[in-house]
C-alpha cells in the first residue's frame, strides 16, 4: 500500500527519535570479548605470562608472524578527527564517537572485521598523520572517516605513501564505489552507455571528488562532467581556485567542463543523465525545477545525511526516473555501508598492501550483478544490507582483483575467498544472535 507524503515524512523521523533512547540504554554499540578458549584460570599461563613470551620472540624474528599469532590481520582502526561527521559538520571527536562505533558495528556484523573506533583530539593534519602511522603496528588496515576537506585528500595521500598496511578513506573510496554500483545498475535499466552519459555533481567534497575519479576510471568521459561547489560551476577561469588549498578543485576545473559553462548549481542538472549530490542536509537544497531540466530517464543520487537534498517522491514528481538516497528507510539506499565491510573483508583475506581503484570498481560491478540476481528495478539498484550473501561475493571480487594486480601477499581461488568470507561473517552474526538469546545483550 502506497504511503501519503505525510506518512513518509513521519516514518523518516522515527530513526532519529529511537536513536537517543537506544544509545543511552546500551551505552554504545561495541564491546571486546575473548576469541580463544578459557577453560579455567590455568589457561592464562598460555594466553598471558609466561607462555605469551614465546610468540613474542617469534614475532621479533619475523614481524609478519603478527598476522598468525595475533588478531592484527582481522583488525582495523576507524579513525576520525570529528571535523565532518555525517552532514553535521565539525562537531568534534567526542560527538563523532557514536558514528565511529556504528561503523565498527557494521564492519563486524556485515564483514566479520574487528574494528576499533579512534577519535583524535587534533585538527592538525600532520599530527593526525603521525598518530595514525604510529598506530599501524596494531592493525591490519586503517579506515579514515569523517575528515573535512581539503585536508582529507592530503591525509589519505600521505598515509598511503608511507604505511605498510592498506589505508582508505571511506567517505572518498567507499562512497565512490557504491555510487558506481548504483550507476552501473541505472545504466542497465535505462539502456544508456557509461561512455555517452552526461554527469553532474552538486558538491565538491570528498565523496564527489572520489566519485568523479572512479567514474572516469570506469569509463565516463570527463568532457561530459559538470561540477558545482557552493560558489557555482567549476571552470578554468574561476579566480577563487588559485589558492593552494583548492588544488583538487582547480585540477577538476581544468579536466572537466570544456565548454566553460558558468553559473549556479542548477547548471549541473541541465540535460544531465545522472547527478550526484553530496552537499548539506535537506530537504529543499535541490529544487524540483532543477530536476525537471534533467535528461529523459534521468538518475538522481541525493545522498546528504541524515536528510537528502530533496525528498525522493518530489524528485520523481519532477521527472527523475531513478532516485537514490543515503537512507535505509527509502528505496535505493546508496550508502557506503553496502561496500566497506566487504572491501575490507576481501582486502584482509589476501593481505593486500593497498586498496586500489580497480579493487573498488570490481566491488561495484559485483554489487550491481548481485542486484540483477535478486531482481533489479528502478527502486532496487543495489542489494539492501539484509542480503548478507552479497558481502562474501563482493569480498571475493576485491580479493581476486588484488591478486591480479600483484598487491596481495596471499593467494586463493575465488571460491575459497567466498568461503572464507562466509565463515567470518556467519561467526560474527551468530555470536550476536547467541548473546541476544542468552540475555547478555538485552532487548529494550
């Protein structure tokens, strides 16, 4: 039964209303529990002193043994400075902690990846970089999260240069990969070709910048791209882009928009086959009249959190054929939670040293292919998070691509990688179910 606009608005408010109550009740979302057998206290002589000295000595001789003797190979750090949390902006490290804990929960439940939330009390990018580098011996990977731009680009580039473990910025690479997955599906539905489409970007932050790069790598012609930031369309004659902190924007202004189009954000919608919006929480940030100027069978990705730039039903009324948002309570959730658990699962399982663009593209293709198996439609571009069988498939694609590219230390067949991921994810989910069944996680 179709809901009225008022009913849809009422439903959209409920997650926020429940969140405060439940966060206070559980006092957070994550805890630490042992993964080894503890038959009685005599086992502490094995797991701790004096027995623990022996694996320590082995690791001293060969540091790679840390992956065999500890949980390093399945543990990542989720690191933020709290300067751009969701659509809330610079709310600080403490206020960002619920988001980081939530990220860790999704990593574990959907990817079987152990993740630790680390919120740093510094806005200095060099101090941030130094701290993360010093943390790497304890982790198998680093997930950067909710860092303001432009420093997020600098931080990612510097850490990827020097760290021996994979470092990625989920707001860049994760969001870009899931956007590409949604686009792949949309193209299959509309019958358009990636090399022909005109693509607009409203917002020039980390998410859209990374999406532009990934889409170009996947086949979108940069000459068919138009980008608008808060001051209007990017073009080479914008004098305000001369400041060094706008290096990324200046590069994009030179790479795209060969016609030199200028004007406000409404320009990126005109004749566009797809527009990606990552600006500020809506509604009414994107106007219906802008959407009405898009091409036939247009796709609109309105992904600001917690409220999209335009309500999806309004975008549909304006003429968009396919509308996606970042919310799980609307059709077509385009959210990096559908990508990052599987990408890290696949990365860790082959012990890749980096997460490449090609690995992200492989994840996007597989996610779209999984939607086809389920029954792709205008309101089902990519699988929803409850389709847990999808995560091992995506993880395996990432692992296979890492092996093909020569960035993996371990090799395995695709079937073996699927099986490994299935076992890890099943263990994580069954553990949660068991704790709930036994009353150790209480229901409210």
